C-alpha cells in the first residue's frame, strides 16, 4: 500500500500506478458534480459551458453539493464541503471519462458494476473520501474558484482549489481492483454463515 | 402508550402566551444550526470506544478521522457534515400545556427557515416531482414532525437532521408470523449488508417492529434517534437489540463499509403490537454523525438545551 501526492491534470500513467488500497493526498483543482448537473448534461443533453470543457481533461471530480455563502461580488465563500453517496451517479461515470476525459471521481460508498467497468475501460480511479467528515474536508478547501449552472443551486458545477486534501483511499482502480467488492465478498460469506446459524 | 394509569391532573396548567411562539422559533433556529456542529456526548463516546476496539488498522484509521472531524467541527465551529438533512422534529407535549398547535408548527418551520437563510445552511429540500429546491430547508410537509403526549406541563422539541445517505438506506417488510423472531433477525442482517457503505457506517441501526406499515417505519426512525446504547425497557426487545448488535458487527462491513468490526455503534428497537397475521419490520439507520439536539420549554422560562 503506497501513498501518493497528486495534482490534476492526471495522465493514464498516473492512474495506472494506483492500486486499490493505496492512499492519496491531493493538491490543486477538483470539480464538484452531482445528480442535478449530471442529469442535465447526460439525460437532458445540455452541453457544458464552453470554458469548462477543456478544463475537464485529466481532471478530478467529487460528488458533492457544498454549503456556501454568496458574497456581494458574486463569488462564493465555503460553509461546508463534503461528499455524497456515489451510486446514484454511477451511470454518468462512463460519459465523464469517455467524453470529457475526467480521470478520478471522489465520493463515498463506491460505484456499481458499470461505473467500475468504465474506470477499467477508460483508465480512471475512484477515491473514497470519508463520508460525513465535511468539517475536516472544508478546512482543506482553499477557495471556490468558479461555478457553472448556478440555477441548479446547490447542485451547480463547482471548481474548488484544495490543499492537503484527504485522507483519500483508492478504493476502485483501473485494473479491476475494488476494495468495496472485496469487503462485500467477505461480508457475504459471513452473512451466509450467520443466516445459517439462525436456522 | 401507557395511558391506562393516567389520572388527569390540572393543578399545574401552563397556558402559553404570545412570547412562547417566538421562543420556539428562535430556539428551532439554534437547534438546527447547533445540532449540525455539536455531536451528542453519547455518540462521541461510542466513536471513541469503537476506535479503541477496532482491530483492523485501516478501520482504526477511518475511525480516528471521524473523531478528528468532530474535534475540527468543535474548534472551528464548522458543520460536521455538509448534508443538513431533512429536518425532523420529535415533540413531547405535556398534558397540562395549553397552546395553539398550528402556531407551534409555524414557529418550528420559521425557525428552520431562519437557520437556513441566516447562517446560511445548504437547503436540501426540493419538490419531489419538479426537483426545485426551495432554498429554505422547508416545504410541503417539511419539516417532518412527530408528536407524543406525556404527563406534565412541559414541551420538549428534539431536532434530528436526517442525512439522506442513511435515509436512502431504509427498509420495510411485512414478514409472516411464521418467520418469527429468526426471520426478523435475518431480514435486519440482510438490510445492513445490502446498505453496505452507503449510510456512512458505523451507524445506529434503528428497527421498528409491529404496528401497521406506516407505524412500523415511524418506530424505526424513533429508535434510530435514541441516545446511543439507551436500552429498550422491555427485556425481550432489549435481548433482541443485544443479539443483533453482535450479529451485525460480525459481518465485517466496518467503518465506511471498508472492513472491520465497527459496522454499528448501536442497535435500537421500538416495538408496537400488531395484527395476528402481521409481522412488520422496518429499518432506518442513523449515519455516524448521529445529530440531535433538544429544547425543553417550561412555563415562562427560557428553554433548557440538551442533547
Ligand atoms: S449519510 Fe450522514 S454522514 Fe453521510 S453524508 Fe449523509 S448526512 Fe453526512
């Protein structure tokens, strides 16, 4: 289990070095995405703002809708930034990687089969950030640099600059490694034994 | 409902005045904000205990991150989790209090809105069909209010901001009488397995037993909102709580569903009687930041705030 310090944009080589169980600390830019903006993009087929598209190549996304305060000059100040459960956005993983070149998705709870397979097919990784630990993560966000689709507030698309962001766990990698699956497999065996003992 | 022995006693009636509703509004604002920042002591102790006991190194590290999150929230007055949840309130209303229930509801809603706008807090409440966010953490039938009538001349308001990661992992099944207690145990184990990492474990597993389908689901939420480890007074129910706590933690899902022996911080059950053909079981989990805060109003006094 190795520890890496990473900064976007990330290349295929950066991704292929990572294995499930490794840990990561991030610096630099991450993009906040989630249900409403991904539904608009992929289901309602509304193209992303033109200035955002090139920034997504090699980028890192995080499943989130932050708590923020809007200032008089139109910028945003952080109140609370954490992560949300990823399975709801699983089916958008492929599009983010294939069409826009996103390399990493940060979230909690893991991805389903299709999303995990997209990581293998398009060389991406899923990093777990500890769910519920927004207080800690908020202190690691240096600035909210930009925002798109503000009408979806708080489910807009956010650009955060982070420093020492973590601890992050590489839980699903580009080689088919998947910590959640490993744990669930063991838990399933345990469950079966427990159910058996209750008969 | 222990109303059988109740003897009406109106020697100490509290007829609230207009100020009361303003107090309630101000207090609900405070309760919502503070409950998101300050974790109850029983939950803190449960996390510490879990951290001491966890043998898997990676699980121990996750638990220490949770503890660090709580202390960061304390030191920097931050929200523990960004999900401000669905505001749920449990009210206990004393038999000797006289008040206008509609004004009380309005005051609770207003306080919730003010917390959201004035702090500000992220509003998570949307119209279920149009998905439009109201920006106030309130809406049609939100906040969710539960009422209980008790003896005495106090009103207690308990807020439980319920995170959606854990709320989305809710279950209800009408088992058959033949499934028995073993069937209940099996179903709860399957639910916890199924929910995996999603409800931000370690969780408080709230279980409702009996009643009708709707009553059973409400009991599960009430159980999840109890103080960690507060045992059910019924010895049969308590025994089941203890057994399920051990069984669930034997599964090995662990903190954040990434392995270890800390899947549940506690198992709480609330039970009602049911129809002879029914055996309803509901599961409602509270994520590890099991947030709650309480205000107790007594005649013409500032409320007492506790957890
Ligand atoms: S489930 Fe609970 S801890 Fe997890 S993100 Fe939601 S509110 Fe926060």
